[in-house]
């Protein structure tokens, strides 16, 4: 293939040529998808239904659950369908759409986790000013800014990636992932995509640094709380968020800093599952395990 105009479809990673292993792959992704959808819908339902959860922290958590639903719904159903139908095809437009939506939801996920770190910082370090600083107007504005910014970022990233020339249409991953698509380039990465990647690195490091600094200040403030019960209550709202951030950052670094292979690799497949699919599954579980209010509401919904 001389350039991208001749690419009308891409070939995604084939889990196995053996039919029973393809069906096993379908079953694995089906169970994973069903569990992720269920846990995140439970969190969204709990926040929407119960008035005790109508505050900024849970509003952000509900948006995080919506983003996690988006991530898995963009990439998992197509992979399941391909395994079930014994095919590898995804149309050019389908690949573009999948690429754009994955970037959109993934970046908004990370952006929101950064905002949630600020929310915890204000709640613990400046509790008397919390309602004045983290009010519903602020929450609405920050969510709108997040969605619009990530939408524009996704459009720019997608434009930069799909404006390059491709020498192959074989993507060695189960969805249209960034490094594997860029590896198909005949002429190297264009200046637009280079600029976007550099900006992404700086923005990511900036967000991560903000989270680290916020928690350094938070833990220092927690140590000054005189009562042990007060310290435990403060930590109970921080540990789930910090766990989710660490899981997303470290799994993402492992998946993307590792050089992508020219041949299909089960290691690449496993690392991508670890990065793209497990955080959306475990995020609501982690928050539910450490949060008494959510556990209480979920138990009430279960009894109902």
C-alpha cells in the first residue's frame, strides 16, 4: 500500500487461528465487559438516586463512571464481534471513530482524576472554604471545560494520526491503538502529530505532578489531625482516588513506554488489557470498598 488513500480497512489482532480459542477470547471479553458495565451503572444509579450522594465528590465519581463506560464500549464490542464472527476487519471510518473516542474518554478520565485530587485537597486542607470553592457552578464549569477540551484534543490527535501515509493495514492490537497505528507509517510522524505528542507528554506530566503535590500537602495535613478517627475518615476519601490514579498511570506507562512489536505479541495484548480494560472495571469497585456511603446505598439498592 503506497499511502493511506488505498486503505479502506484495517486488520486487527487475531487472538488465535483456532476456533475454540477465539470463542474463549469472546467469552473472556464478554464477562469482562458485562462486569465493567454492571459495576459502573451501579455507581451511576447510586449517585443519581440517593440524595446523600448529591455532592461534588460523588458528582465527579459519576462522571468518571460514565467515562469508564465509554472506554470499554468503544473497544470491547468490536473485538468480541470479530472473535465471534471469525474475522479481523474494521473499516477505515470505524478505526478513526474508535481511535477518536478512545482518546477522548481516556484523556477525560485522566483530566477528571486530576480535578478530583484538587477536590480532596480543598476538602481536607481548607474544609471551611470547601462549599464556597467547590460549588455546583464550579463543578458544572469544570466538567464542561473537560469535555470540550478533551473533544478538541481527540480531534487534533485523530487528524494528526490519520493524515500520515500507511505502508500496511495490519494493526497488531485488538483495537486501533496509538503506537500500533503510528508504527504503520511509511514517511514517519508528521509535525502536527509530533507537536500533539510533545504537548500530551507535558500535559500528562503536569497533571501527574499536580496530583503528587496535592497529596503531599494532603498527607501532611492529615498527620496534623488530632484524632485517629478524623485521620481515618480523611484517608478513606483519599486512598480510593490515589489507588485509581496510580493504577491508571503505572499501567499506562508499562503499556506505552514498552516498544511496540512488529509481530503479534501476547505480552502487548496483556499490557493493553491491563491499561485499557482493568481500570474501568476496578475503579467503581475500589471506590465502593473504601466508601461507607456508597456501600450503604448499594446495599439498599440490592435489597430493593
